[in-house]
C-alpha cells in the first residue's frame, strides 16, 4: 500500500455530519477522515447509516448539519473533476444496450478515461461485451457496475456491497483487482456484509451504528476492542449447562452435543474456574474473536447501553 501522511489533505472529510428522515437519524454527528492510499471497509448492521453515508459522500444527498468535503472540495466538484468512481447497489443499468456500448459511454464521459477494451478486461467482462445489459446475471451485472466505476483514472473508488451475487472465484479476482488499484495509490472505500472480506482486504475498518462511528481501526484493533476471547472444549460426561453459566466473565455460551463454546472477557480466569468446578475439558482451545464475532459483540454492547 502507498505510504500515507497525516499532513495530506484528506481524501474524504466528514465534520459533525447529520442526516435525518423524519424522526430517524440515519447519520448522527459523524466525523471521520480518509487518507490517500487507504483501503477502508465500512461495516454496520442494517439501518446503521452506511448507504446514507455513501450517498452524502457522493453528493446524492445533502446533509442537514455539518460538512462533507472530498479532496478539499464539495462532492459534486470532485465527481465532475473525475476524481471519484462509484459502484452503487441502488439504480439500474441501461436496458437495450450492450455491455461494450455502456462501457464505451462511461469512458467517453470520464475526464481521464481508460481505453474501453482495458476496462472490459480488468472487470472480467470482455467475454460478455456483446451481451445486452438486461440479459446479465446478478454477478455479471455487478462486474459491469465495477467497470463503470473504474472507467477512468479516479483517485477514490467507492463500492457499496460490490461482491453481492458474485461466486467465490469471481470475488477473489475482483479483490485482486482492487488491491492493484490501492497499490497504485488510490483510496478504496467499500461497504460490505461479508466481514471476512473486510478482515482480509481492509487496512482500516469503520463500524457504524445508528449513524454514529462506533469503532475505527485495523481489523486487529477492532477485534481487540471487543475485549472477549473464544473458548471451546469437549466434555465426555453429561454437560450441566446451568453450572457452566456460573463461570466468571462469561459473555455467551453455546452447547452442541459434547462441545461447549464460550465467549469470555477474561479467558484465563474462566478456564481456571472451569477446572475449579472439577471438570476436565478435552480439546481445549482459546482464541481471539474473528472480525464477525467482534462486530457482533461491539454492536450488541452498544444496543444494550441504549436500552
């Protein structure tokens, strides 16, 4: 990845941004900055404000409060200047045109266009260039959207659930292409429900919850923020689940057959107490939470605080 500096003008800057729909605050006092060359994952449960945040960044909606700047200018100015490429879930593709015709149009409209044949090849859709857009599968349509987002030399690429509908092989090829984009110094911001993608791809992870920034850091830092670890083991004798629930620092427990899976905020103390109960676990494993489990733990804790 390209080395970043904190003195550079932020690629994206949200300053106390708010956006509401009636009584619902989709974005609530959001402040964040993206730096050049970062690959950033935007996570959050449904209704967290991810799509509204991307709409504000792209100038598709205007904030009720605060400011949004892209490369130090308004989103509209940055987009007109060809500095932003976007792949959105919302909005359909033009009907009754071929994939090649649509890509050629996108290239013709971009201030710094690539050659259409190169765009088709990079997106992995050269073989369906002559197919009508309305005859594409879901995964093929996603790759066409990606081609439109990368039709020219943009400095920021914004992707909303980019791999929805793609098979595993296509997803892997897609992210290989996006790594190349980031390695060339571009900033990549993507919203996803595939948390394994965020874990594997992103330099930085942003977690939104009810329109607020709940966590911001590397995937490892987000996992550490959850403050819990996973403990799993087998018990050959009958499992007394109520007794296991008396273990200290327990945050969750799941029993399946002879296997017990626990989350604990102090794994050492929990394991010590487990032996103190006179139990003799087999195949004992203690590990940190994956990003998905950490995400669930962090957002669940926030929900509990708001009740």
